[in-house]
C-alpha cells in the first residue's frame, strides 16, 4: 500500500502487486524526479580502513577500503544510469574533512579518482565533524529556492563513510555552516558506518550513536555494517534512492514477498 498525501490534505491509496512492497507516506512536493543530485562521497582514510578486513569466500580477507571502493564505483555507475545529470564530488577524512575531487558527471572519471584513494598510516584520536559541514557549505551550498512546489535545480547529498572503531567524532568549529545546511530543505546526509564487531574493547556503539545524531532529520539513512560483504552492497543499493522520493528509513520494508 502506498499512501500519497496531497497539498490539500486529501490522500490517494493504491495497491502494488510487485515482488517488493513498500509502505510509506510522503508529500506531493517531494516527488521531484527531475532534480539532479550533487552527491559528495566522504571517505574515511584512517588506517582503520586498511587494517579492518572483510571476509570473502573467493579472495580471503580484503581490506575495508578496497571493498568500499568497489561498492562506490558500482554505486556511481548505477546512479548515473538513473540520471546522467547527477554529479559526484569526493571528500577524504583524516582528523578533518579535505576536498579531494571536484564535481563531475562522468562516472569513469569519478571512478578513477575513487580507485586512486589510499589509506594513511595514522589512526586518529579524533575527527572534527564541523570541518565537513564547513567544507560542504563552502564548495556546494544547496539552492536557496523558497517555493517548495517547484522542483529545485539540484539537491546536495552527503554520503559519509566512516570506518573507525576507536575514534569518537567530535564537533568543534563553524556553527553557521552547520545551521545553514540544516535549515535547507535541499540538503541531505546519509551515513554508512563500517566497524569491527562491537565489544568492550572498542567504541562502536558510542560512535554509532553520535553518527545517528549528526543529521537529525527523518529523511536521513543511517546504516551500520560489520564485515558482512553482501550486507555492504545491500546498503549501497539503498543509497541509490533519491532523497526526495524514498520513504523514511523507519518505514522501509525491503523484503521480497510472494503474491
């Protein structure tokens, strides 16, 4: 069942007979399929993403960063197939956010940049999340359009890939940039947290709790993943959906059902 809430508060309900069924509610002005995305892939390069291993049946233990890069390249190509006007920029994370690659809608060039990424030798004690918001606002502020009934020329979406199990994100810095982005209806942020199995020897749960609050809006996707190769690619499949069209994460039902 899909329930669509129209501008005059009336609703339309219809039943889908497909293999995958979703149940959700959204506003009519959210259906802007023509609005391209400026997607900023923010990739953690701390040493953790090299030392954390993912088990593969064919290739043994694979570094987390290698798996991320394969999944990101597939994501970029698939997203470009949905809309060739989508653009991708890259940010790398050390103790702060650093701009790595300008926006481009050529998936081959974007994937070349992704392929060139290498982890650093340092395992940082902190990561400043404020530096990420400042960098995004400086390089790609969302459109200032006020009429929500008209599709925006583009939206800005940050996809944060965080791979540390012992380093708590902290916030210190530019409050103004964060406030401007949070106030925009055309800025979105998704988080994919990849980590070691949670235990008393790491901070995975505390880190996940902080990342869950970094963008406290219902449209966010906050996904966590621990060394399961299939689940990681499932997470990237969920990220393909346009933020203005997908349901809230709490209402998503990705199970296959039989008629």
